[in-house]
């Protein structure tokens, strides 16, 4: 029979797809982290900018020293008070300013109007020497340097020109460090998400002011192309290759472990559950692999559930067979007596006998059904306890019940369940000629023995079977010890018959 689905039908990703996505995520995380650190955080540009600032500070100090050595009047614009306080402080470290996510990409450095001569002749004496120094240092630093005077005039191709149209130069002439990001040609992209790592035509510009006597006497304009991603990957290729191998290996190992430790056991448990739902006989053997502890616990629970379902199914079949067999004789007797009572020629004595037979067989049927219902109800009751053994003793005429160790004896049964169990045990002992019943609880074993007729070896194995009785002629139903066994099953206990030459001996082992 096809089971009815009570779960909403919609698309859900299979575990194999989830495992694949996890592996892809593990591989992509290092790449994303590298791009985030190296590009999004402006690492390439900021390293270049920081290096140019350090070079600018050195060139500016040499520029100032050589300019002051020539003497003469103070020239140049005066920065505002905050900037003067910054430059006159004992220490004035500077942080990077460019953020490629927000900083605009400017056109190439503009060529200003040509100038025939500098306004102050001292610059003509200082700048040529500084130019020779920057060319020598540029072989190692790879930075381009232009030295400007206090009006923004510097040497360029074709002679002297004004560089004041450049925003970074204007910032430097005002006494602050000016920075910008510019392309070398006119074909550039102004899109804010344009990646500088793919275009070696971009350059970082830093305009560093030269201050003397609290005036800006000149500007050191530096530029350099920042490191790009292909160059970075080539330079760090060995480390990146090792990282990629370890990342890929880790992702594959994790995927294999997830498939082996989770996917396969879950599929196996699913197939078992589907088989049980389809009505197949539950399997009692565990899977070869459960992977993780939680799945092993789930598998153990499913095996227990399968065993319980199988046991209950067998019990239902057994009860059905027994009830059918036990009720067949009373029903046959009642049916036969009813047919005879329909005859007009039956004598009053026979009529009375047939009516007595109907009443006795009806009572027997009612007793069987009552005991069967009682056993079914007891199976549904929860486990409680422990209880006091002395409070469980029944009061039965003609049978003395004794506890071997009187006192506070606690057993792992509720008082109500214990009283029902001992009542059936006592009735069974009294029915087999016992006059005394003894109890002793020790080491989680309740021992019960009497001085009755005892139990034969052939009957001992069937005592707890429903409807099995050796006293059918005396009205026995064979349900007493079956009820005892059903109650003990709630507590995980079993009733055992101990061979004995005299009276019956039982042990309830918890």
C-alpha cells in the first residue's frame, strides 16, 4: 500500500546538492577573501600611496635644506593654522587617503600653460640637483618625480609648465598632502566599480608640500603604477598554488565525509522507514555505517521501533487466534443450547440445564473479554515507581503472604501495578494448592515462591502465553500470568520460572 504523504510537496534540495554547494563555498571563500583583502580594501593602491608619501617626505626634506642654504627672503603661500600645527609637531605621521570604492578616477595629468622662467631663481639652483637624485633613485623605486616651485611650476616635456590645474598640486600648495588616481591616456573608465588591478595604465599621484619658515616653498609631485592582480598572483604563485591545493583537498575530503557520514546513513534509514510503511517485515539488522552518533541513535531507535511493531503485530495475530479459539467453544455451546430451547418437546429439567449452560458460557466469554481488555489497557499505562513492596501485598483468604526481609523494601514498580502483579501471582498460587506465598527482593530481582503443587517442565515455557491454562475445567482463563508479563514489559522486566522440586518458584528480573 502506498503511504499517504502529509508533508507539503515542494522542491527541496537533495543532500548531494547541499554537499556540492558546501564544497564550492569552501573553494571560493579563500579566493573571495584574497580579492576582498587585496582589492576591495585598496591594498595595492594604499601600499603604493604609502611608499610615495615616504619618498616625498625624504625629497621634501632635501629640497628644504638645500633651499634654505641659499638664504634670501621668505616666499610661498602660508597654510592655515591647523596645518601649521600639524607640520610643526614633533611627529606628524600620515595615513593613506585613496579609497578606490569612492575615489574618482581622473584624466591624465594635465599639461599646463608653458612658463618662460621661474619666479625665484633659487629654484633654478635647487631643482636640477634634485632631479638628478630622483632619476638615480627611480631605478629602484620605479617612481616618477617632478619638483615644483611655490607657484606650481615644474619642468616637463618641452620646458617649464604650470601644474597648478591639477587638484593634488593645489592641495599641496595649500599646505596639505594631495593624492589622486589618474590614467595615463584619455581612454579611461569613470565607473566607480572599475577595477584598477586589470589596467596598468592607472597611476597613483602624491603631491607632497615642502615647507620652510611656515610657507610652502615648493611641491614634490610623485607618481607610480600600483601593483595589479596578475602581477600579485605571479609573484605569490607558489603560496597561492599550495593554498589552492589544500583548499581543494579539504573541500573534497569534507564532501566525502559528508556523503559517507550523513548522506548514506540517511538514505539507508529512509529506505527502512519506507519499507516499514509499505508493510514489509521490519529488518532487525543495523546498517553497516551510521556515520555520526546522532544517526546511530536514530538507527537504534528505528530498530527498536521496528522490533516493537513486529512484536505488536505478532501479538495481535496471536491474540486474534487465541480469542477466536477460546470464544468458539462458548459460542458453539450457546448456539446449540439455543437451538434445543426452540423445541416444544424439551422437558423442564433439560430446559433449566440448557439455560444454566448458556449462563455459564456467557460468563466465561465475559471473563475472557474483560481480561483481554484489562491487559490491553495495562500496556498503555506509563511507567512509574519505585513503590513499597509492603503496600503491594493483596489480601486473599486462605493464602498467607510473607516478605523475607520486612521493612522498607522499595521495588521499581508503582504501587498500583505491583498490587495487580502480586494479586495474579497469589491467585495463581492459591488455585494450585498453595497456603503460603513468600517474597524477597534483592539485587533488582524479586523472588516469589509458594508451597503449592509446583509447575511441570512442559508447562513452564508456556505460562505467560495468553489463554494457556491447566485449569480450564475449573474456569481458568489463562490470562493471569499473561497480564503479569504485559505489565512487567512496561518496566523492561521479565518473569522467569525457576525449576523446583516442590512448589512454584518465580523470579522477576528488572
